C-alpha cells in the first residue's frame, strides 16, 4: 500500500476563485485512487451581472480579496494543515491574464514560503480530466481511444485521447466558442448574465423547431466549429421582427422561448454531429463532455442518446465540475505527477493567457 499524497489546487482563470484538496494514491505511473477531500468555489457572478459580462480588472480585484479565505476554507473543510500538503497546483492558463496572475503569484508565494513544489496546470486539461470517471481509477483501458468534447465560454474543441496521458486537439472553433454564443444570444435577448443557463432554461419550455437557424460547418469534413454565424442569424431574426419591448407579455415569452430552443438545438446539432463523426473516425470506445456548457441538460441528454445508439460509453463531467473549479485542476495535477512530468522551480512559472492544450 502506498501512502496517499495530498494536493492543494487553485483556479483563478476567469471569474471563479476556487481551491480544492485531493488525496491521491499514486503507484509509479498508476493512479490507484483520487478522492476529493474538499472543493470550494467562490463565484463572482453577482459582481459581473451588473456589467453584463466579466470585467477583467474587477475579476482580478475580487480574486485578490477572495483567494486567501477560499484556500483556508478548502484546507479546513478537508481537515488538512498546510504542513500535510505534498504538492500545490495552479491554473497557469489559458484565461484572463489579470485573473490568472492572482492565482499563479499566490501559489508561487505559498510554494516559496513552505517549500511545497508547485505544479502548473493547463485549464483545458482540467476540463478534459473532469469528465473521466473519478471513481474508476486506475482508468480502465477499455475507455480508450476516447473523444472528448470540451465546451466552455472561451473554448470549443474536440480532443482525441489515445490513453490517459496522450491527447491532441483534432478540431476547434474558428471563431466564437459555444458558451460565448449562448452568452451573446442571451445579451441580445436582454436576458440576465450569465446567459448560458438563462437561454437553456427558456429553451426547455420552447419549441426547438420554431425557427430554422443555420448549423454552420455541420457538413465540413474537418472537426472544426463556427458559432459566430449562428449568433448573427439570431441577431437578424430579432432585428427583422417586431421589437421585443412592443410585444405583449405572452407573445414576448413565446418569442423568447422559441428563439432560445431553436438556437440551442442548432448549436447542439453541430456539437453532437461533429463529435460522433470524430468518434467513428477514430474508433472511439467512449465520448466525454465537459466545460461550462456541459451543464446544459439537453446537450447531455442528446449526446447520451446518440452514444447509446452507437454503443459508445458516454461520460460527462459531474455538474459540480462543469463550471470552473479547482477539483479538476487537482485531478490534472495528479495525472501530471503520474506521467512523470519534470517539475519546474516555482520562480520559473508564469501565468500564460494563451497557453495551448
Ligand atoms: O468552463 P466555464 O465555466 O468557463 C470557461 O472556461 O469559459 O464556462 C462558462 C460558459 C459560459 O459561456 C456559460 O454561459 C456557459 O458556460 N454555460 C452554459 C450553461 N451553463 C453555463 N451554456 C449553456 N447551457 C448551460 N446550462
Ligand atoms: Zn473553464
């Protein structure tokens, strides 16, 4: 029996200040188990709702205010003293630079002061690993090759994982991310921020066949996406109809519900079709779904159904890990340790807003 190690992970790439403590049983290159001892997320939604979107400087100031209490809370919820932590992990990028700097510099300072080594983590690898079954470590080889769909506010990509340590992007958005499209559609419909959950709430009671919005790039041979044209189609539809403010309450409600449902279905159709085409081409045994947009229950339901028809295992991030969180950063750090990635001195780790997967 190997002694479990403890990882304290920190995430501040956008508008959530998060920290988690994980206990990992590591045996050479094999992870025998990962247990989340605590996971704290302090959201800044209320702060940014007033402005209708994330203001980077405001986000950074809030991270500065929240980071110490959030880390302390994660330590105390896990009944851990800092002295029992074996590794620190922090999101290095991609993300908003003012936000990333707060987490990275905090983690570096903590590493200098305590001597605990620091593992820099790619935010997208966090989303990638968040969908793998946490209760099934060591990960069964029967899950691979795996096709992963990562859909967030900043990214939309299809990743091919040949095994738990080897992954590469095989397709991504050429313009807006899927979450960004949800947020922009919400904004033009004057729905509150953050838009994604609002659009999906209205969509759940609307008619998805009411308006035939375009499915950009659905038949292109590659695995790339484009969502900016879809958003513009919604904009033109709204512009070419009677102004929302002049509609009666009942008509307004129906108008909004149908636009949301039709837009959402157009986005889902493209996401699922491309993901399944990739799964077939690479003979995937499983498909995974993660990132903020994976909280969309209609996307989860339809992808699950499609995978069942093809006899492919369907994995989705638990709801607690769909939005930004530090638990997924801890899991990615455990994978990095298992892979044997050489650790850098903390002084050579810098926030990198454009870090690629
Ligand atoms: O992963 P995430 O928390 O942050 C980034 O890394 O970007 O993703 C946030 C995105 C936002 O665009 C938000 O509107 C979207 O996820 N989102 C949703 C839903 N919940 C969150 N989009 C569609 N349906 C939802 N239920
Ligand atoms: Zn994210």
